[in-house]
C-alpha cells in the first residue's frame, strides 16, 4: 500500500518528534557566568598582596601597580619576592650605605633570562613595600641598594585610601 505525500510527511514528522529536546536556558546561564568570571578576572588591575606584618601607608594615588620585583620591608625582615635576604636589625647596625645581600639578590633576579622582549623593560622595575613605621635611614639604604643594582624605576606600595 502506497502512502500519500501527506501521510509520508506525517510519518516523518512523527519520527522526529521522538527526538530529545535540549533545554538551552541552563547552558546559556552557565556560559554567561563563565564569561562574567573571565571578564572580571582579566581586568588590567594588578593588586599587590601585602603580608600581615607590613602596614602600608595610606595614599590617594590613582596609579595602578605594575609587574615588578617587590622588596618587602617589615619591622624585622627584608624580603625580595618573598625570599628573606636580610634582617632589619643587622642592616641598621651596619654603616655601609648599600645592603650587600639585597644587592646580590636584586642582581640575581635581574640576571634571569627575559623570555619575551616586551618584558625586558619590566626587568629593572622595583617596588618597595615598606611598613609605614620603618625609619627613613633604612628606606634610604634600600633605595641606594636598588640604584647600585641598576634598578632605575622605583615605586612605593601604598594602601589606597577610600574616597569619601
């Protein structure tokens, strides 16, 4: 028995109606959340995380931090990118204007091979993250040591004061 064109169309339609429908609303929600997360985390703002032992001074500066070598100065220790290089008490007792162990560490960090040419300009940037109560003589020694290790671009990390 031959089917009419209308019956064939109805049969094909009934075969396709058994296919599982996919609910795209949930999938769209997941992609929206994923895109929101990627956009918010890919922002150009870099935040320096300060240790609890360092209380940064407050500032109204709007300049965002750049990627650089970070020298952390607490009340007791001097660290370069998280590695202990000197004790504050030893540095304060010494009469030398340059901190030898800090200079050696800064030169070692600068000697690391620059992978990309765009990063070459960042190799000699220095950010000093110093406690707000450190003496100026210690800060002067750290800046002199950075200058003697050819770090010309020196920045100070501060806590951004909220605008009121």
